[in-house]
């Protein structure tokens, strides 16, 4: 009986969500997951799955929920959850804003954001004032809210949303609000000298964190 219930629950989780594809927390599971599937997803960089079933084999359930079904991780999740992007940045580099390298898509391995483009918006998700040229596509969110969805240009994985003209003193005054689970930090990726840095403690109202 228990096995049947678990099976039924698994089926529910695998069922595509209804119309509200960007509704917060859709199908997102709480708790830390193994990073092992991220490693396997990197191996898939040159040969991307051509079906949602294929994506399920290379992404963890939470990665799949966000990248392929436009779910949203809870605010603070990335910084507060062991194994997740910002938690591990803090642990390894003593900062969420290392100034070298790039953040790559966990779906296809494409570098999406330069390290110096990351800033603290105070919103609870990793934030960037711009992305690697040509790596990110913007499109109206299907939920009809008028917000702008951002996806990886190569694998079309959902990343989050971009907000503009909020008053941040960054080079663009844009805030790419990205689910940390979509990104893998790679300190070895070169970034052009032209990429401007922002104060590491920048946040709403200019109050350092
Ligand atoms: Zn991608």
C-alpha cells in the first residue's frame, strides 16, 4: 500500500503543472539534493536531451522542476541550503561574490553570467545586472503578469525573471533574479576586462550586507 502511495505521489510530481507555469514553488522539493546529477548534466553539454523524459535523466528533480517546468526555489534557499550555489560559495570563498570566473547553466554548461555581474539585491535569490552576451533570452512570462522570463538561449531552460529600472546603481539597473539551482560556478572561465564590478555589499537602498 505504501509503495502504491509513493508511486502515486511520484506520478503527481512528474505530471506537468497546469497553466501557471511560473507559480512559486511548483513541484519544487524542499531539502538538499545530491549534486551528482549536476556532474552528469555537464557531461550532456554537447548532446542535449531532445525530450522532457531525457531531461529527467540528466537533471535532479528540483533542477527539472525549475529549468523545465518554470518552478521557483524558495527565497534564501540558495544561500541557506548546504550543497546549493550560494551556500557553497560562502563556504569555499567566504563570499557570495567571487570576482573571477562565471556561472554556467546546469542544463547545458553554457556560461550565462560573468562573476563580476553578480550583486546583492537583497531579494533572496542570486542577482546579476547583466548576462554573457547572447547567452540569455528574454520573453514575456506565460502567466500573463507582465513580468519578463529569462531562459538559457541554448537549452531554453527557465532561469528566473529580469526586472528593470528599479534604481540599482549598477551599470544596467537590471536585476536578473535567477534560481541558484540553475547555475554552477566555474572559477576557470575568463571574463572580459570590460565587465564592470559592482560593490559586493550592494543591496536595496545601498545598504551593505
Ligand atoms: Zn542551458
